[in-house]
């Protein structure tokens, strides 16, 4: 996730997009076991920690 977040920050267009549109990434296994509504989403902006998709 750290690499993905770094890629978002490094590219101006994706950095602007992430500021405007709540974006996150999750591990497939966690989505399958805990569900998409669980706190399995990592924000792709500067916030830290997992969140539910409603908190992105």
C-alpha cells in the first residue's frame, strides 16, 4: 500500500484526483473475508490507517 500511495503522490494528475475524489485500495483476501463495508480500505491520500469505504 505504501508503494501505491507513493505512486499517487508522485504523479500530479493522480495526486489532484485523490484530493478531489475519495480513493482507496484494499487487499482482496480481506475484502473476501471481512466484506467491502469493513475497515479494510487504505486511503490513497495522506491519511493513515484503514477505514471503511464510507470513511474514505
